């Protein structure tokens, strides 16, 4: 792969470049996993490594015009994902998941009840032996009891572009929690422990505010 473009010689501010890169990182992680391979390669080579479309075309087996169209389409999707990441709705999702994980870690039962929908459903993966006997758990109180004090190794992540969590004590990934939300409450939590299913997910790190 070519080296990333170095802009220090053109008088730009390295610190500003770092902040700019961080501002688009989340958006890129949200969308890159949803691009097809040709779009992903065209976007990365053009926008990250500054290759021309004529250089990209033979790499992806397309003509120059097609390479330009692929990169432009991918760029529009990244810009749309950036807008989503900056949206109030996305921030509310982050805050809700952060509050859920914090209350789970500290065993704050009452706080858990405030973030869970009364009819919340927890779908547990039989591949994780400790919960194999209870594949489906319903109701805020029952779900809260199951999580209270038991999420010490959990941290928020992006799962296929949506806010969720992984439980990975000491860096060992045990399972993933896909979380669905509506009207400011968590309505469904799906535990995924089967490694083959986890490998199909697009997981990306994000900052835990707690």
C-alpha cells in the first residue's frame, strides 16, 4: 500500500489534521463496513492515500470514470454517516447505552429500570453456557436483575453502525450485546456469543463516557 499523504511541508497544522481525522473516524467506521469492496477500495485510495482515479482504476478492474463514480458514492455515504454521528438522536443513543452500562456495573437497580422499557426483551445466546437455560427474558425488573452488578467488562461499541456493547473482561471477548431503542428506552437486547455470528458483525470501538 502507498504511504499516507504527509501535509506537514505545505504549512498545515499537524494537530488540526489529527483533530480533523478524529472527527471523521466514527463516520468512516459506521459506513465502511456497508460499502461493497470496490467502493471501499476506491474511497480509501482516493480520500486517504490521495491516488488519482487513473491510478485506482486498474487496481479495482474498472475504467477511470467508474472509479470516480465509486469513490464519489462512497464519499457521500461517509458524509451522511458523519451527519448521523453528529445528530441529536445518535447522541441520545450513546447516552442511553452509557447509562445502561454504568448502572449495570454499579448494580444500580433503580437506574436500570429507568433506562429499560417495561416490556423489554432480552434474547440470550445458548452458545454462552451460563444463560443457556433462559434463552428469552422479558420485563424490565427481570432483565435489570440479570444485569445488575454483572457488566464489569462491558464497553460501548458500534455494531453495524448502531450503538451497542461488548463484554470483554481482560480483553477476552465473551459476547456482544445488540441493543434496540425507542422513545428513550431500551426495548430489546440480543446477546450474541457464537463466534461465527460475531465474525459477521461490523464492530468498531467508540469512547465510553463513563
